[in-house]
C-alpha cells in the first residue's frame, strides 16, 4: 500500500505549481513571501524522491534559505505526513 501512496505523490509533484504551495500554506495559516514559495517549490521538485524515502539530509538547504519559524513548520509538517508514505 505504501508504494501506491508514493506513486500518487510522484504523479502529483509533476503537476505541482507555486500556487499549490501558496494555497496549502494559507490552509496551514502560514504566510509566505514570493521568494519562500519559489524556494519551497524548487526544493520539492528536486528532492521529493529523497523525502518519499524518508531521507532528510537535504533539509539543510531549506534551513539555510528560509526563516527559522518557517523551516520549523515545514519539518513539523513533514514529520506528520511521513507516517502516511
């Protein structure tokens, strides 16, 4: 079953748009600048396979590029959702 979830995420990432990140952030009550949206967007496009395999070594890229409260929120969300993949 886990394989199916990973495939669904992979298919979704292909069609991911910056606006999807903005919409999700609003639902989570997180304000993002345009630069932060693009950093997250490019990061997800490049590293989604590693994240699906629960490899978080690339988080250092985000930590250097995002404000600390936003980085902490992303890690929190990742830790929550990783249980479903």
